């Protein structure tokens, strides 16, 4: 009974990994710099990683459509959305977001949506790339 799993363990040792390698030809020395180069168009993702339909990526906010109802703030389980009283608009901190899409679903004017962008790594949780205004 002890050795019934042994063939399965050896079989798993020689299978290909299920995860994708980092989407670059060679492992970059600095991932953050590589992602910045991709954003600037200096480097390419190899191969391009396609996202499945209805993927929950970076939140897109259409500030002009927003009516300031604050429903998104009430349903956000992570408290990632802040209301800017002066402008009657919102600010979303992606470093706190769990990408549950509840804010998108409840928005009465559909000013929030999920994009296909998924490379959101950054060393600063309050960088301009991780704040949606």
C-alpha cells in the first residue's frame, strides 16, 4: 500500500510543467524594467499571451460617464475604491483590488469595465500604473 503512488510520482517528474514560462525569450535581469520596456514598445512579449473571454484584467474607468453614485464603493469587498468628494468621481487602487468585478456589475451607467491587461507587477503599490482615476 505504501508504494501505490510511486509510479504516479515518477510519471509526474517527467511531464512538462502546466504553467507558462515568463513571456520573454530569456529571463530578464529586472522584471520591472522589462515590463516598462514592453509598455514603452522597446520589448515584446514572446509569445503573446492571449486572455480567455470575459477575462478580469485591469479595470477601465470612463470618468465622463460616472455619475458619482458610489454604489461601486459599497460593494467593493477590498475597499479598493475611494470617492473624491471634490470632483464627485472615484479612484481605484489596483494593489488592493481582488478583481471580483462587482463594481462593474453594479454600475448603473457602465463606466467601469475589465480589460485584457494583466501585467500589473510593480514595486510601489501606489504607482500611477496601479491607480485608476
